[in-house]
C-alpha cells in the first residue's frame, strides 16, 4: 500500500470511530434547546437519560435581551425540541434565531415545539391593546412573563414539557411520567419547606428594580409594593427615583431587590437615601455558580431574602 493510501485508510478508520463514538454518546437522545436555563433544568428532570439539554440564555443574562449569536442557530437547527417561556418574553432574540435555523419541527405548531406557558394562570394581564403597550415601551404586554419564579407554576411547566416529550417518544411515556411525579414531589416538599422558613417575615414590603417577582411574591408572601423602573423595560428618570425614595420613606420600605444583570446605580442611590438593604436575587438557574438546578434557584433566593431582611433590622413576627 502506498503511503498516501495508508493515510487515507487511517483517516477513514478514525472518522468511522468518531461517528460510532458520537452514536454511543448520545445521538439517540432527544436534543432539547431552551430559551432559558430554568426550562432546561426542568426538561432535564423530566427527560432524564433520554434527553440532552442546552439553554441559549445564561442565568446571569436579562431574559428580555439576549444576543442572538449564529452558533445558537446551529443548536436550533439540530434540535428535536425547542422550549420557550412565550408571552413575547423572547421576542427580541428568539424569532431571528428560529428563522436562521430553518427547522420546521421546532416552530410553533411543529411536533418539537413547546410553549411552556400553556395553561399557566398569569398575573397582571393588561386590559390595553398589546401593540399599543409595546409602542409605549412596555415589555410585559400579554401579562407578566416571569412565571417560572413560582415553583408551583414550575410543575405546570414540567407538565407541558412532559406532554411534548410524549408526543415525540410515546414509547417512553411511563418513564417521563415517573420523572414528572418525582419532580412534582420534590417541588411540593421544597415549596413547603421554604414557605415555612420565610413565614415569620410574611408581608415584608419590598421594592424591585424590574417587575420580575409577582409570582415569587405570591408564593412566598412578602409584599411587592413598587418598582424602580416606572414601566417594565423603561429606565427610571430622576423624578421617578425621587418619588420611589419618598414612597419608601413614607411606608418604611427597607428592602430593594435587583437581578444581577441590571445596573445597580439607581438602586444604590435609593438605598443610600433610604438606608434600605439592596438584595441581589437570582432570576434564573446559573445566575450564580452555586445555582445549578431549578430547585437551587428557590433555595438560594429565599436564603438571600431572609439574610437581607435580617440585615435591614426587620423583626420576626413571633418576636414582637
Ligand atoms: Zn420582565
């Protein structure tokens, strides 16, 4: 055999080995791409060993504004399932990615498309015309889209993902069902545990930078009374900051919550004028290295919140 032929033969052999290895390592698995890491975490719980998951947004990014990089199109092109929050949360970055991916199966109506919001009771659904609200700069035009921050709504997300998985692989229904049952049990226990933990501080008044927290507030019973943004997506004017400061002073509001991706400048200014405590909560899995799962997200946020409440000198109810 000529030297050149030998090299070709070797190259072909290596290529075959690589293909065989790739097959063994997961070519049969359902490839799930999600917009947010929270959806990927839930999908991994329900899909178990039958799926691989990839989230386009990282947990430390603002879910309203993500850079639609071409590498994400390739991910979507190869995906079997795509899951998004919906309600226009991803309007600025998912549509161009889906268009570039040219994968009909994962488009709305396709076998591999999952809208996580199906059947979820929404808060703050506006009565105004959505297009008019958007023109005014509002980015929550179909209702508040941050519903994954309620663990019990997380169970409904899981159900939607479970239904999508069965549509694709009906032969594995029993396994997906069993994973869903385990997920639901874990969520119920966690929610109860965290509700008990924070119950002494129920009704604590809180100001948030962006309106990401009504579902979290509803589940854990603090009291979200205002926002630094005058409208979701609109940065505060100096006049608005003054009104927030006055409101906080008059109502003895001592907690401000903010997500890692917002500039802390205005929140710090308000905190300095009111001696409130500024707490950075995680809006998504991966916002901090230690938040590795959807379960960790709530554990982390409740602990942070309690720590901040204590720091603000707010007294436990049963100590009064
Ligand atoms: Zn928002």
